C-alpha cells in the first residue's frame, strides 16, 4: 500500500471516529471539500503544509498522534 493511500485511510478513520464530515474537516483545514475527498481516497499528493492543516486544524490532533499507528510502522500484519 502506498503512502497516499495510508494517509487517506488514516484521515478517514479519524474523521469518522470524531463524527465529522469531509466538509467540516475541509472547512476547519481551509481546503476544498473535493480536494479532501481525493486525499482520503489516495488520489492526490498532499504537501506537508496542507497535511498539517488537515491533521492539526481539521482533525484537531498532532502529527505524532496521527502517524503513531500500526498502519505507518512499516511492519506487515501477521495473520
């Protein structure tokens, strides 16, 4: 799985846990909702600055907490 897909999955996971719409996260992060959709679906590259806006302003969390998850640890899950 590529990094764009992983980031998108993590954003969607956190957004749904917080009961936020894509529109609400996009509004708080000052990005377009359609761009937000493309990021969540791994279809767009996102700059570090924009990712920071989505994570910190849109989702209200730190980079550390965002990336501190098994999805990003580089290990394959055992079955």
